[in-house]
C-alpha cells in the first residue's frame, strides 16, 4: 500500500485512511483525493497513532479490525486526546469507522467511543462521500464522479 503523503494542507482538508486491505485503502484514498483531501495512509494502528501524533486530520476513515493497535483502541486513544485538549485530533475531526461486522451493536459501541459514522463493508465510494457530506466535513463533491468501490466477497 502506498504510504506517500500529499502536500500539507490545513487539518480540515487532511484525511487519514487506516486500512490494512490495500484494495480498500487505495479505493478510499483515490475517492477522497478526487474530492480535494490530502490523503495519508496507515495499515495498522501503531502507524496510525504515529501519524495522528505528527499532525491533525479533518477526517479519519478507520477500519476497526486492523492489526497491532486495533480500531477500538485507536478510537479510545483519539477520544483521550480530545478530553486532554490535545490539538492533533480535535472534536471537529470526522471519524468514519468501517467493519465487515457493522451491526447495530458494533455501530452503537463505535459511536460511543467517538466514531461519527459506521459503514459496513462492502460499501461504495459514493456511500463514503455521502457520509462525509452529511456529517459536514466538507462541501459538495469537487467532481461529478460516482465511481464505486467494488464489493469484496
């Protein structure tokens, strides 16, 4: 998976994609980049924590079942930062959690830990963009693209 980072922008237009599946990471990142986000990637929780510590993000797309430091632990970490008033992750950061097992119980627990939205896999790029728009993280899409992420079997 690419770990290249786009040119720095304001925190409100920086996105962190935390996903250990290269297919999903690439699809999510491409859609966000088309919509004007500067995208950084992490394929495990430890790397994500390092990136969060290095700078603020306006959007975090977080797979809950990632290796090393899982998404649940990372949500707790980010919530702790907010409570301490640490600026690297603020309450204005939109967190979209993703999971293959995104039933009502998983969604409710993730939201109690700080996720704004929970998307069940598989989902399309359009569904992700809609969630981001509804949550108020950005204006209408910069492009007219409605390209989807292909469902995983």
